[in-house]
């Protein structure tokens, strides 16, 4: 039940790996150009993941709009509450600038997807997303000469692969919500 959008994300991450990740050096010695490519990989993967998450929230919003349009769906109170959530959604998406726990809970909480749902995917999901966001900040907001941790392409690849596994399960949850309705759950 994986969405087309998740397949697009996976394909894009594969492209980024090919474009930017050098072969692992057993001594961990990379040229300045290779270090910049690893930095670029980290930042671009973050951008792709952030956009994917925003697209998931937007798709849930579209589903909720359709439910609200059906007069037989939900009580008047439920429909009014859902309408307020939709009004807040566009601001949440446009104000979203990350992938950490707070951003995820803010985006998906509008649709009844809370911390326990992320924990049911994996107890480390939110922690790893926090790490992913922090790692991106380290390269996006610091000059290369100020980096305190050596970059490692294998570690970068391992983290994004782990994140993709979590995101596929989140995508499945989003698709389930879309299929069964948001107001009815």
C-alpha cells in the first residue's frame, strides 16, 4: 500500500547517493571536494524528507476536505473541528522548517497521528529524526572549517536508509488513514 510519493522519495535518495557519496575510505580520509559532496548529500536528503513529510500532511488534508464535503460524514462538532484543523494545516506546512519530533507531531497531530503512532512504527523513530535534523543543521549552519565531526559516507547512507524504513511505515499509516477516513478514526 506504499504511495507513489514514497517511491519518488526512495528514487531521489538513490540518485543523491550516486551523485554525492564517495566510496568509503578505510582510513576515513576524504578530499575537501568529497567532504563537500557528503555535506551536500546530508542537506539535500533532509530537504527531500522534509518535502515528503509535508506532502503526506497535505494529502491527509485533501482527504479530510473530501470527508467534510460529505454531509453524512461525522457529527456537526466533528466536522467543525476538522474544518479548524484544515485551516491550521496550510500555516503548519508553510511554517514547517524541519523533520524533528516537534515538527512531526505538529504536522500530523492535526490528523490524529500522535507520538504513540510514531513509537508503534519504531521506538527510535522520533529520536532518529531528531538526530537527522540536528545533523543537517551541523552542516547547513556551519562553515566546513568549523565542523567538529568527521563526515563518513557509510554513516550517512546508513542513517538515510534507516529513516526511509521509518518513512515507509509512516507512509503506510497515512495511506491507511486516507483509505479508512480521518474523521471516523
